[in-house]
C-alpha cells in the first residue's frame, strides 16, 4: 500500500493564480481531510469528506473548494491564490470517525508559496 | 485563549534522558486525547491515544490525561536520537470530525 499520496510536493504560485492539490489513498478509507499547517499554529482543518459525494467545511474553508467523486481521491482547489494561503497542506484519511477509535493517516504534504 | 496550548520548544535533551511533553486545554468537552509525532518534512503519524482520564503505556512512551486539570502529558523514557521530531498533541470530542491540534513541541535528543 502506498498509503496517502499528495502531489505536487512543492509549488510556487503568483497572486491570483489557481491550482489543485491532489490527494489519493489506497486504503479504502471512507473519511478524508485537508489540513493546513502554519508555523506555530498547529494543524487547521479546511474541509473533510465522509464518503464519495459528501463533503463539508472545517475551520478555515475560505478560499478553498473540494470534491470527492471517488473513495480514493480528494482534491483541494485553490481559486485566486493569496499570500495568506502560503502554508504546508496535508491530506489525511481515516477508517473511522475521529471521535472514537481509529487514527488519521497523513500524506507527506504539499509546500505552497504564494508570491 | 487558544483551545489547546503547547510549548513550541525547542527542547534539547541528552540521549537516555526522560522527556516530558505537555499540553493544556480549555474545552472540558474533549474526551479523546492523542499524540502525533512529525519528523521534519513529513506528515504526522499517530503515536498514542487515550480516552478520558488515566495513563496509557506503550513501550518507552506513556500518555497521561488529567481532565480535572485539563492537562495531558507524554513521557518518553530512555530517549533516543531517533525520537528527535515535533510532537503534536491533539484532542476531540464525541460525534464530530473536528480535531484540535496543538502547535507542536520540537524535541532534539543529542547522542
């Protein structure tokens, strides 16, 4: 199993550009999440999904969109990139609800810089 | 006030030392408490989790939860250079998808 994979590893965007961060998992997990990690701030939940076709907002959804057409894939779309979106983005998946048993499996992250 | 407070460190200890990592929190509704380890330029990985108050031991690692004080700890015995990483505490409550993470404590174990 490859686990959770993310592409690209690094990206530099100009203000106003758009891009899609890709995330895929091969563990047949129902639950998937997108986080951003800023220095000294911990991980913040952007969006999550409980299954194909079902997504919902987390703590910091503004400026982002997601879709979940298959169990395996959960792409994150940035429209009109802003410097405030400079961060490290982590995708995670889980076989269970966070609350309760089970753990989140994280991908290696995408480092995004918006200039 | 942040929901979860964690000293960012860095914490530097010699090999073999006992390490104590701590978090405080403000929301008494939290029931599940986790510790994640994150190596440089990698994603976090779950180290331990506990439900409600008490201790849990796994090899060299012990997690403690004191809900009355809203305080959780991770102890690492006989620390090794391979334990050098950032340790994130995390917590959540039943029925939701929202996990609150601490900012992480950077630990360096010197050989």
